């Protein structure tokens, strides 16, 4: 899911570089795409942290 979101972000950013007929519209749309990119990066980092915590939980052995 994160990889597809990153691809969508890159494709949308690339596509918006060619839309120069109305600069006001592209500026508003670009802002939304940048927020989307921020959330993709944040989700990726949070997922990596969660995986690391889950791996640490599995490696900890209880003291008997």
C-alpha cells in the first residue's frame, strides 16, 4: 500500500508539472498532493517502527 501511494504521489507530481494553463488551479492541487506525500512518508516510517517493535517483542524471552 505504501509503495503504491508513493508511486501515485510521484505520478501526480509529474503530471502537474505539465499543467500550466491555469497556475492558480495547479498551485491548489499541488498543495494537496504535497500533503498526501507527507502522509505517505509518515505512514512508511510508522510502519517501519511498528515492525521493529514487533520484532523486538518476539525476541524478548520471559524470565522464569
